[in-house]
C-alpha cells in the first residue's frame, strides 16, 4: 500500500514537472511573428550552427542570413538572447586566431561572404581581434575575387564569367558596410558598378524582370547565345537582388552620385514584380508563369520581396504603397503557408530548398528544372527573410 502511494506521488510529480516544462517551452501566440519564428528556431536548433539541420559548424550564407536577422531582432526587441544566439555561431566558426572553420579561400565562393555581416556588431561590442581578422579575410577575398571582363564578380571560381542575382546579396551588403566602416567608403563606386552591370545585362526589356544569371562569355549551355542570360525568371533570385539593394543603400550617403541610380533600380524591379503578384499576395516559383502546370506559390521569394518593399517604403526609396504590397505578401504567407503546432512553434511551407545553374548534376535553368527542385519547410532562406519582413512591418 505504501509502495503504491509512493509510486502515485512520483507519477504525479513527473506529470507536474513535464507540464511545467512544456508550458515553459510553449511559444505564446501573443508574440509578434518575428519572435515566434526566432523562438521556434532556437527550440529546434539549440546551438545556432545547427540551423538548416547542420551537424557541425561550417561557413554558410544561410547561417549568415538567419543570424543577421536575429541580430536585427535583438535590436528591435532590446533582448540580448537573440544577439547571443547569433554570436554563438560566430564563436563556433572562428577560432582564437581568427581562422574561419571550413572556409576555403581559393574557391572564391561569393556565398561565403554573408557570414561576415554579423561580425561588425560583435567586433564593435567585444573589440576581440579574431572577429576583425575574419572580416579582413572575407574582404581580401572580395579584393581578389575573379571578375568578368566588364568588372563583375564571378559567382564562384567554378562558375567563370558568370554573375548571378544571388551574388548581389551575397557580396555587396558586407562589402558596403566594410568599406564605410574601415575604408571611408572608398569602394562604394565599385559596389554600385556590380548593380549597374546586372541591371544592364540581365533585365528583360518586355517585363522589367531580371533573369537569374548572366554569362558574359555566352559559353554555358544555359546561356542565351546573343545576350548571355539564363532562360527563366526565378522569384528567389530577384528576392536576393532586391534585399541586396535595400541593404546596400544603408551605406550610401545621400550625396553619393550613385545613390539615386540604385534607388531607380529598386523602383524598376519593384514595379515590375508587382505586376506578377498573385491575388493571394505571393509570387510563383517561376515568376511570370503563373498557374502553368507544376508552378507553385513560393514563400522564400515572397518573404524577400515583403522585406525589401517594407524597408524600401519606410526608408523612402519606394513609394508608400509598397508597404501595403508588403503587408499583402506577408499576410499571404501567414494565412496560407504557416503551420502552428500545439507548443506554439511555427513552420513555413512551400519554400524552394535550392536552385542554381550548371554544376554537377547539370542544372539547365529550364522551367521544368525550377518547378521540380525539392521544397523544404522552415528552410532558412524563408525563415531569415520572414523575420526581417516581420520586423519591418512590426508583425
């Protein structure tokens, strides 16, 4: 009898402890979407290097993107735990001498650069030289990055003579902040030139949209033999482009001669994109193909547009109407493609996991290629921009 009573007490205690634990881990639906997404990621990936289901710390643009969003969240919410989560990634990645784990300088991969964006704040706060050394390493890569004959960064050493829209986000915001912080803005003209080139070479005269990539040599099988552009419009690639523009503009002084030009580019592509926004608020994976068989409403590109439009409108780069366009996009994601679990965790569906051109196995940039790439729930290429968009919209 005593044993049974004791066991019952133990069971009740375990139930109580489990209930308390679950309550503590429940994410309140009263919080803004920005924090609900961040807390979901923190619960699912207790160490920030685990983002994207990574097993070990490695240099990665998706980690750079998401941890940057955490830093911005920390500033707006005045909550240090979000900045600490971002710093955790930097500390796993950078050793005592400033060496970056898994980084291969000689690959000249522009996707390596976004990780450096989180180091400015961390170095400013700690004055620990290892973060500065890591930033200097990434800056040196940009200094020596192979370029097209017309001066544009190759996307990677393995992709000679090619500029991808993705690369304008990967390289330019870090480059802009670095040159303003440490070089008195000496390279702002070079940064503007990257956008000038892709605007000139990749814009479609009919729609105003930008093709995913441009091969200056016109030698790649996917490249148009007259223009060098890839065959299709991919929403996320344009999402990278507009995010790169609004972030770079933070570092161009109002009297800089290239600033108006960059703002014009942002307006041109934004006005073109609005014409293809679905009534749901989202954009399709292949932007101009609408409901063609196999095409689907894609969340990562939509989240990127929402962020860029909201920030652009707030900063005065875009007309005020773009805030409402951003809100419609954001609401489309949350109403159609967000799952909320009993513990309050949220999951965004319908995000394209990855897409590129060339490589092995070969990616031809065809319509069929883009619609058949796998999708991943809570892919970091949607969660990072979703947090940033939510912050700009106070959602």
